[in-house]
C-alpha cells in the first residue's frame, strides 16, 4: 500500500541561499616521495596517481579490470558438502576447536588480485635553481596541477582523466616558448611485457598477466593453467602532440624545445566479462586502446578539458556543505594542516575538504557500466597489494558504497549492483556444490570473477575464511537502492529476484534449536570468544550478526513483496522466518550480546563491531522505539572503545550517529582524520584502504539526515562544534532531496523536494 512519509521537523521552507562555493583543493609545497602522498585521479575506469616531481615525475597507472586470474572454479572441493553435518554436530556439542579444524575442509581457493598496469616515467630537463614549487588536486574540477620555476621559466603540468573521452590527458606548458625538453617512458610490474615505439610520436606498453595472482602474497604467480591459457592481456599507449620543437621515439618519447606538449594516455585490457577467459575469449585490447586514442585525438585540448569538467561537475556539484568555515587555513599546505589538526588545531575547513574528497573518490572510481570498487578503489601501485586489493564482503565492499545513495550519487552504485548479479550466478553453484543448498551464497573474499566460495585453501582461519552471509548483506544494498530511488521497475526485475535467491540460501542455512532459528556454523567476523568454560573459539552457532543480517533480508523481502504486489503467501512465510530468529539479548555488562551466549571477547576492543549491524546499516534497532537495545549498543561501543583501523572508526561514526550522539560521532570523525588519514587524505587501515574514506562521509550524512524508519529526521546528530551551517542536495529514502540550514545547533530552514510524490512502504 502507499502512505505519506512522516516529516519530523519544525519548519519546512525553501533555503534562501545554497551553501557557499568552497575552494576545495588539496595542495602541497613539495613533491610526493611515496604513494601515500601522491594525488589520485580517475574516470571510473582509469586511475592515475600523480607524484608531482620536478625533473623526475612518476605517474602510477591503473585500469579497473586488470586483475589476475580468470573465471572462477565453483567446484574445486568436490567433497566439501559432506563436512557440514559433522561440523554442526560438533558445534552443538560445543567442541569449538574440533569444529573449527573440520570446517577448514569446506574451503576452496583464494580470490584473485587487482594489479597495477604500470608507471609513466617523465624526465624533464631544466636549468637553474628551482623555486615557487606547487602541486594540487582541485576537487571542483578533478584536475591535478604541478608548477615550478626553473631558471626563470615557469613550468606547469595539468592532468585529468576524462570519462567522456576515456583517456588520461597531460598538458605541459612553459612561460617561455621552446623551453620544454623532456623524455617519457613506460614500465610495468610483470614479465612477458614489451615497450615498442609507434611512428615518431607514440609508444605502447603491452603485456599479459599470470593465470593466477593469488590474493595471499605467500602464493607464487602461476603463468598458465593446465590448458595453456594465460591471464589477462593489457596495454597502454602514450601519444605526444607537440607545439614547436621535435618529438622522436627511442622507443620511449624524446621531446626537444617544445612550447607546449599534450600527452594522451589510452589504456585497455582483454577483460570480456566475469565468465569469459581473458586469454582465449578476451576482447582485443589493442583495438580498444586505439579506438579511445583516435577519438581523443579528434578533439583539441580545450574541448577535452571542457567535456571532462562538465561531466565531472554533473556529479560533484550535487551536494554542498558549509560549516561556516572562514577560509583562514586555506593558505596552509594540506599535509601541514592535517598534522596541525592531529595536534588538536580546530579546522572546519579540512573537515569539509575531507568530506568532499570522499565524494570525489567515489565519482572518480565508480561509474555506470564499470566495475565495483575494491579495497583501494582503483588506485594501487603494488604487484601484490595487501589482501589482494580484493572485495572483502564482510564489511569493506559494502562500506565503499554507503555514501552513494544519501549523498546524491545513486547511479554510481550500478557497478556494485552488476557485481551482485554476477555473484548470484557463481553463488548458486557455490551453494549447491559446497552445501547442497538452494539460492546463492557469497563468502568473505571476492574479485572481478565473482569468486564466491569459502576461501583459504583448507588452511585459512575460519573466523574470516568461512563467513557465509555475503548474499543477504549485499541484498540490503539492492533494496536500499530502491528505497532511495523509488524505481519500482528495478525492484521488480532486478532487486526482488536476487533477494529471493539470497533468502532461499538463508532458509537452508538456518537450523532450529530450542524453538528458535539459528545459524550453524556461525562466526562474528573476525573476532574470538572465550566461553563459560574458558575455551577459546571462533566458530559457534547463532552469532548476533548472522541473525541480524538475515532479519534484515526477510524484513525487506516482505516489504518489497507488498510493494510490487506479489507472493502473498511467501510474504507471510518470510515474516514467520524473521520472527522465529533467535532474538537480540542484553548481556550482564549491559552490552548487546555478540555470541550465542554471553561470552567474553579475547580482544574486548576488537576492530569489528559486527553485532551492531542491527543498528547500522540495518534498521532492526530503532533508538526511539527500542531504548533498552539502544542503550546496550551504546555500552557495546564504550567497551569496544574509539580506537581501531580507519574503516573501524568510520563504522563507529555511523553507529554513534544512529544513537543520536553527534558529539561522539564527531569525536570519531576527528580521530579518523587525526590518526587514520594519510597525507593525501587516503584512509589507512594501515596500509591504505579506501573504505574508511567512504564510511566516514556516510557517517556525516547520518549526522545530517536519517530516514531508515520511513521518517525524515533532520539534524538528528549534529555536533556542538558544527553550531552553524548549511548542506544541500542530501537524499532521503522515499525519493526526497533535502537542503538544511541550522543556527546555534538548531534547525533554521529546510527544503524538502519529493521526487516520487509518495513513499511506497510497508503496511
């Protein structure tokens, strides 16, 4: 049925003015000396990391589809299913160690690794002393600039990655004519590659990846499979367009006495889909790279730049945030500002900058038609990055996309939705082959090939390797996309069938104990418990997180079924399953119980707080309607503490916002910037991991607006330090766009625009 959305606010009027245009720039007075200081650029597919060197410039190159491996084997452990009944029997006997050991038999290969395509190496000849050095990343236009004076000549490099043209563009200029003399070459991280010249003004680097680049760095590269197939092919091409002077190849580029140089960088791989061999069934990467390059050459530089800016700003300009910052610290380099901030200096400007930087990263790394963002977005300089830079499904992949819907970038979730569609295909086979169950299952790690099995090669610790509830968690994103967009056609044709498949697996996965439905085996990623007998364990039955995720799925399914008018009998069944799940409970310390029983944690301040899923991103706990459970969540967070990795702090921002405690959420935001942010504003786990960038700005959205319970709450968790401000372009569930202005910590003006007219919710 349809019902009007409830607005909880005192005034609803149009804002008199939008938030001020801030000069959003990261800038520095020295070149980067390491990846964590370099500046990221991207168009969703191509990622560049720019160091800003003077004589020696390095630019890391990435392409979103360049992964090791090929289509995943969904039956690598043919006898895996026989172990599940034995594991369950041991768990019901509380033989945790024996169950954990046996559970390793239900594991297959690891996921594959996202790898860099190579580096551009630019050597620029200069004379005389260097002064007036400057480099920046302009978030308003997605352009990186490096400039310096050498011997009285001002040199400037301007770099962007164009989504309309699908190339990277580098322009080098000088204040005096015929002053640019430089050479350029390309490298790549893998053997079986070559550098070749093309005519007198172009070179190409081409190569092939190993058939397997296991995400565990302890495993060797495997170049060919049993049938002789290699991994993915790749190439990048660099074309020089020179004004005055000369250009030759050797086989890199040598440019002499030019007045202006424009370099076009085109990148392509043979990736042809998650289920296609990138060698024998791959696309022609050379044809692709040439097509991008030739099309870009038909446009002049000004046209390429204008089209790039217009495309980027169509996303970036949707949301403005003004915290009444006066701009007084904009003349300080970003790394210095960050260091000052970590020592306690108040700087509302860098808080705004970090917020917009997160939105910039999302726009730069995830575009419709592309690939879902991995642990590093699309920026990686290592052949064997930590955790394979893969998709970690027990929190990190989901966190990457938390800010997209509330911060006005809904269509940028399309790559995630596409990845979920792929995972349903492989996940059905995993559910059948590993468990003899229906539906589709996804485990801890995945990759571009929609890898879905429990990982670890029968050696991994089940506390992470055997986590099995990826399909219901990912289903939440499917339904949230509907709740924000109100696209009923999408709900009916895409989200609803996928959610039903996840529910089929969950029903088979659940077992009954003492009249309640529970999961067995069960973990609480990636934590360790100590039971009442002093025994440690990681695998048990009925952990809170499992049941909260499953509750969320069946609750959403019932609601979705009513919206589209289907499956009346199933709706009642889903609600029955939901209501028979083992309930949430409060422990002796006043905390929300994480495990099947009220056990202790080996590490009370563990970085994961998985059992608060019901608070966020779920909606099982409503602070206003369930005050006892909300109080238990608060106590849980007090025990866990405010420390942890970058992404852990980011999740805690969201928790505290959902608890309506803006000051505590803001404290975590400050600590994330102070302790878990690198000089280029990348989040660090450590090492660099991009989910904290995204999770934290999603937390800012939660502080400004909440709508998870079919109501719009304005400024539910605004901190005292943000006493005055404006925000525009926020999104609320139900298809609403919201602008807010506040003074003295209180709502002053608000404008709520309905994009759908009414909210289609549950009865």
